[in-house]
């Protein structure tokens, strides 16, 4: 660079150098600015100051290469924008999932790996109210599948969610005593599955329970009516 004009050298890279020099020579004031090199995308923080008294044509330039800091700031801004867009998308997905679950005619309950309730839909709240986080140990349920265990009380480890947390999917018919009042009983078809995480770990479980009470009562009433008809005909 020795012996060459700064305007000549700067013109090869960025016109900002020449413009900054002319501004300092005309005004005599110190100029601090940021200049980007079009040639190689480098970025500099530059301070231009006139040397000598008024009318002097000498200018000193202090230059600091801030390319790395500028790139890091740009990457951070890009990362923040991507995180913001991801958060907005995740919230939209969450809202859609909540709408789907609340529109479902079946009760849906999700628990975490510690069997603590993390999500319930509107139908589950209508069926059982505000569900406690104490787990299945406080619930009363009875097998209602018509088999040899029909009427027997479920043990805590036999609840569909408890079994799902051990990695077992299940589909059972259970008569559940409402935890809201401890009196009313409804019969549900319960389908439960584990929620698998990375490395085949179990992050939780979900159960979908369809209220079968009215259907079962209607079927029982129909069977009873048929029995009375057969007795009458006999």
C-alpha cells in the first residue's frame, strides 16, 4: 500500500473509504463508521480524523476488523428469528392439538414418566372433573369385560396408564367410580399406549376412554326384553 493513494486502494474495495476521507477533509470532524468490503465481505470499524490544523490534507485512519463479531451477531439474530418462528409454529400446533382433543367425544388423559397427569381434554373433565395428580392408586375401577375377572377391582399396576408406562399397550373395558363423588359409576372402553422418547425410553403414556355405559345398558335392556318375550312365548 505504501506510495499509493488511499482513494485508489479503497476504490478497489468499497467506495465508502473515499467518501469518508472526503467528509473528514471537508468538515475537519472525527468520523466513526462501519465499512463492509464488497470484495470479500469483511467488515471494519474505522475512525477517520484529520491530522494538523485547518486546511491540512493529512488524515489518520484507525481500523479494527470486526468481521467475526459482525458474523456472530448476524448468526445470533438469525438464530433468534428461527427460534421465534419455531415457537410460533409450536404454539400453533399446540392450539390445533388442543382443539382436536377437546372436540373428541372420548376422554383423553396424558401422564408423564412419573405417572403425573400432564394433559386432559374437555371430555375427561366432564366425566371426572379436575383429576388429581396422585395417580391410579386413589382410583376405584372394576373389570367389566364379562370374563372370569369381571367385577374384580383393579390393582394400581393394572390400570391401562400404569401398564402403558411399562411399555404395554392395552384395550380393556373397565367400570370406573367417579373420583368426583365416589358414587357414580360409568363403563369405559380404555385404549392405552406408551409415549416413546429417544433411545427407546418411555416419556409418558396416553389413554383414550370411550364411555360405553349407555350402549351397555341398552344392550342389557334389549337382552332382558328378548328374554321376557321368549318366556311369554314359552
